[in-house]
């Protein structure tokens, strides 16, 4: 099992692949990126809640990529990095949780519209509905990963 970084030192280089919470970077990439891809592959309708979902998934994907490379290059050795790591991941949790709820509501509404749709539009709506269901699942998994990362980051911050 992966262990936390020893002492006050933040992991750098290849150690980020073996330490908690940094081992969650790659699954956060995968599931956050899948939300982005799945939502982008459907009609972004209604634009307001799905626009928020797209913003959150792109923001967290870019932010996690930046965070990952900062850790990989070893630029995270100042004393304020544990607090920044914790703060970023808690913001990501709140963002992803709100986006997940919005996406679930849109998916429920799409399912209700599917029940009332004519035969001509049923195939297209069914495809969108299935993609939205997959996006909701991936969004909640990404939320969980960011939450676990935030908790372990907070524990590391408390120890530093």
C-alpha cells in the first residue's frame, strides 16, 4: 500500500506515484477527463448547468495537470504547499459535487423528455441520455477521488 510522505517533505519526482494522496492524480485525470469528453459529446442543452459542468471539468483537469507537473518537477518544497494542496482539492470537491448534482438533474430531465418524445427523436435522445448517465457516474467518481485526495492532503498539512 502507498504510504504518506515522511516528515514535512512533500514528494517530488517519481515518488508522487507511490505516496498518498498524490497517487490519486492519475485517476483524477482519467475520470475528470471522461466527464469533460462525455458532456462535450452530447448537446450542451440546457447551456447554463451543462456549461458549469464543462467549466468545472476543464478547470479541474487543467488545475490537476498543473499541480501534477509542479509536484513532478519538485517545485512544491516551500512550507505553504501542503496548505495550497489541501485548499485546491477542497475547492475541486465543492466544484465537482455541484457539477455532479447539476448533471444528474439534467440527466433526469432528459430521461423524462425521453418518455414523452416521439419515435423520430427517441434514438437521438436515448443516445444523449446514456452518455449523460455515464457522465454522471464519472462525475461522482471524480468527486470521490478529489475528496479522498483532499482528506489525505489535509492530514499531511496537519502533520507539517
